């Protein structure tokens, strides 16, 4: 087993180690195989597909909620101003 020293710095993966792990001449008994032989890459990519689907659905939900909040802030008035014109509400959008 080999651990290359080079580490890729990715802004989105701060909690994950991004170094490669390389296995050479490794023997895995047939009863310990998960899936088909030489199909490990495809199995790993299936997991990423599911992860990608979850990110897409959550971003869609966020954008729809943001649209609803924006509409409400544009329609509702307090103290003679529209809700989104209050500085405190504008700061809340930044958080």
C-alpha cells in the first residue's frame, strides 16, 4: 500500500483527506468480494450518483423556499415600508 505525499487542497473538502491510496498486488479472497470483479469503480460512482441527486433536490428546495420568502418580503409591509427594505431583514438574507 502506498500513500503519495501530495495532498490536493480543495475548498469543498476540508473535512476529507484528498490523498490517494494505491494498492498494488493485493489478493482479496473470492468470498470477500463485493460486487463483480473489476467493477469497483462503477459501484463507487453509483454512490456518487445518489449523492448528486440529493444535492440537486436540496438545492431545488432551497431555491423554491428563497423564492417564497422573497415574494413575502416584497408584499408585506411593516412600519410603512416593505419588509425587505428594513436593514435588519437585509442582514438576515446575508446569513
